[in-house]
């Protein structure tokens, strides 16, 4: 998979999603809903893209697992 650009984009989107969840947890502020409306079509797309990015980042575990076995 080794696509650095896709990895960086997915990581950036996941970080933005994590910051949004942090705002929800600490201050009860949903930034996506505040900017784009509560469950509007664009906010649903943003939530879906963040979710897909998170699922893609699960593949990072294969990178770490593969590199640890290769060094031994």
C-alpha cells in the first residue's frame, strides 16, 4: 500500500476528527454540526470520510507488525 500521500491525508483527516471528538467530550461542542448544520448532507459526508480514514489507518498496524518481524 505504501502511498505516502494517501497516508498523510488519512492521518490528517483522522486528527481533525479526533479534535472534533475531543471538543465534544470536553466542551459539548460539535464543530462539524456547528459549521455545517446538524446532520446535514455535508456533515454526514464529513463524518463518513473521517470514518473511512480511520478504517484505512487500521492498516498502519500491519506496517508496524511487518517491520518488527523483518528486523528480527
